[in-house]
C-alpha cells in the first residue's frame, strides 16, 4: 500500500461503502446499521424477520440513509448467497461485513436450579452453532466477494464472556470464545492470501439490554433483577451499554483510520472487564 495520511475528514469516512450487517433486525445490530448509514455507508439489513428488516430499512431511509432488506438465516448458505446476490444487484460491491447475528436461548442457559450435568446437548449445540457457524458462513459468502476485490473489512461481534466466565452462559461463552479465535485466524488467512486491504477484527460488547437477555437483566417494571444489579455493581460506568456506544468503535474499525488494525478484539464494556470488583 502506498504510504499516505488521509485528510482528517476522510480518515473515518465510510462514504459509499457497502455494508452487510447480520443481526441488524436486533437491538445492537440495528444500532450499528444506523451508525454505518450515518457515516455514509449503504447498508443491507440481514436477519430472519422480514418485518423487522423492512422497519430498519425504513428508519434508515427516513433519516436520509441508504438501506436494503435482505432477510436470511445465517445458518443457511443458500439464503446467504441469495442475500449476497441481492446486494450485488443493487450496489455492485460489498466492502464491509458486520457479523452481529447471535445470542443465546433459555434452553441453553444453566438456570440456578440446574448444573452443567443437567444440560441437554441439542440446545447447547444450537447456541454454539448460531454464534460460530452463523459467523463463519456469512464470512465465506460475503468475504469471498471482498477477497476477489482485494479489499474489505469484517467485524465480528464477540462478548466479554469469551475471556471471563459468566455464570449460566456456558454454550454462549464457548461460541463467543470461538469467535475471538476465528477473528484472529480469518485475519491471518485473508490478509496473507488476499492482501492488506482485507482486515478482520471483533468488538466485544459488555452488557447491553437487548431482546435475548432483557428478562435476565430487568424485571417487567424495568427495575434491575439481582443479576442486573450485580452487573451494574461490576461496571465502572455504572450503567448498561446502549447501541450508540458501539458506533464510534465500529466506524473506526471499518474506516481508513484502522487500516493497520487487524485480528484484534476491542472491548466496549464501560470498564467491566478491567474491574476486579474490589
Ligand atoms: N446484548 C448484549 O449485552 C450483548 C453483549 C455481548 C455480545 N452481544 C452480541 O451482540 C449480537 C446482537 O445481539 P443483541 O444483544 O442485539 O440481541 P437481539 O436484539 O436479540 O438480536 C439478535 C439478532 O440476531 C439475529 N439472529 C438470530 N438468529 C439468527 C439466524 N439464525 N439468522 C439470522 N439472524 C439471526 C436476530 O434476527 P432475527 O430474529 O430477525 O433472525 C437479531 O437480529 C449477538 O451476537 C450477541 O451475542 C450482545
């Protein structure tokens, strides 16, 4: 790459970049999709729920952004290929992939009345697959377009539980730990084989209230559950994250400002991972 220092207004620009965001029908993916659109990117909204995808597209368009609904299941390669073809037909290229689809289920969570020895395999396998294979398959389908073009940026969504044990969330933690490893592996694979225009990084959010964990953190009247209170007590910022907290780090990772940042996991957690609790 020719050495250059972009002007400061180009340093963080995503103008006319084409981004695919899996899990954009959800809370964090939706917030990141809106942030990318505000930074100038055209954004494909990918999730299984068509109505949510349409609503997310409408919201972005109403604020002057460009977006396209591409409903698909991240565990289904044929559906991902159809989404890829729709994006290429509309915008002709893919520059950015955000792998935000993921999460856990009640059946795969070790509730207080259970231990690891009570857990059936199938729900745990589903959650590990959703987080790992649901990132691997989109990386293959959309990443191949980037590899052929010699440039592109993938950001996986990990979790702080990849590095520290969170009670209850065994399968989810294993799936996210695999994401951290896959992030490093894919960064090396793509950059060594297709050039330094290809980069793969991850963001590890701390605790954010979203659809899949709301009932673990908040009671029906929005007061904190005991687990929610424990989290707040162990988060130096003293609050849960909100989707906007992810937007700045995400834009940085996808922009020319991060062109030498590759294979890293960025914590966005209000200091929770750094805090011993004392
Ligand atoms: N909230 C947190 O505190 C937190 C912390 C760390 C990491 N994360 C991670 O952040 C990401 C976003 O989660 P969230 O917290 O925003 O939860 P959310 O609101 O429940 O969103 C989950 C998203 O994943 C999508 N999804 C699930 N299964 C899918 C499948 N098979 N195919 C396509 N899309 C699928 C859902 O879309 P459809 O239902 O429409 O398919 C939805 O858009 C996840 O990877 C999660 O693990 C969250």
